[in-house]
């Protein structure tokens, strides 16, 4: 398969800090070599430095989305499948826009479905899925080229074991499909019935059980093992028309043994193999 890996190395408005170190660490950990040995044609692109915003989290976060949307759209025009490696989950809004996706599958230990009205901490990345669904930050999101909010009924949230109280109330009021990892294969039928045509798969790597794969400081106990995440991702690839993938929230400072890059390589190899068998 022809792939473009797009690097968006930002965390909360800062480049190459925290989660922003994750994309480069995945590349230096052998991701391109793994995919190339598996027969894929891999190109790597970086969005470059976002200039003139002075590390303002909100403005920079949405500028990163804009840059990613443009790179993803270019990848599509070249007939290449886009894989975005990002620091922040918000960046997925740019990928969704660039792909003209009409649905989302969101693997995450968090719901990311807070809004400014429900958020206790005001963490922008905790509003990433809510932004993609058009629930908040509408003027900023609408400035992303090609952005259209995804209908809540065409969104599947997988795991989300760590929800704020008001965030849970909001989620319960929406027709979002909420599943545990082991239920994903069964519940994806609801997306099929919704008639989705272009689905984006987002995997926040802290969805994993940190006892099995520690990806950052925020990972909570519990959650699925890497094999279960990989199996669920391949099931999604076989079940709905996936048009792009984001992987986010890896901070190599919390991966002392370097376990995450090879695990991501195995995940992508199996996921892409499932797509090619369709």
C-alpha cells in the first residue's frame, strides 16, 4: 500500500515537547523500516513549524489542524493512505477534514468529549472529540479547510474508562456508540447501519493498559492489552471504509524500555493487512 506518514509534533501549542516528541520517536524507533519490510511504499512528511503564534495553545492547536488537513488532502490526491502521528488528539480534526470523513472511531482511555462548559480543567485536548462532533470551538474548527462536523450517531467511542462526571452526562445525552474494546467488533454494526462512507480511525495510545504498555503520564490502570487493541483495529478495517488513521499521545519519556514503537509497528502492519484484504 502507498502510505504517507504525516508528523505533527506538537503538545499543547509547543513543538517537540512532551507528547510532541512522540512522532519523531516512533520514526526513529523503526516504524518506516517495519512498514517498508512489510511491502509498503512509505513517504514521511512533517507539517513544519507553526509560526507567529507564540505558543498560544488554542490558536496553535487549530493551526496544526489546518496544516494537517492540507497534508492529508495532498496525500489523498496522490492516492496515498494518510497516517498522522500527532502529539495531541485535537489534531484528528485536521485529519477528518482532509479526508472528508463522515464518521469517526475513537479509541481512547478518555472521552475527549468535554466542552468549555463541562471541563473541570480547561484542557483543550479533552475537548477534541467534542470539537470533531461540532459541540464546541465551532468558529475555530470551521476555519480548518474541508472541516464538517461528524454526526454523533456516526461516532464510535471505544474504551473511555476515565470520564469526568459532567462529560459522562453529556456523552449519555448523545447517540454516540460507546463500547469497551472487547465489544467493538459487535457494536461496529451500528456504524454500518448508519450508512457511513468515509471513516477515520483515531487511536490515542494511552487506551492501552499501562501495565502492558506505558505511553504517557496520564494512563490510568485497566484498559486493553496491545493484542486486544490490535485485533479491534483490524476488525474496524474489515468492517467499515477506513480512509485515514491518527496515532496520538505518546511521550517517550515514559517508555524507558522503548516498547511503544515496535508495538505500534505491529499494530500498523496488521491493520494495513486487514485493509488490503478487503
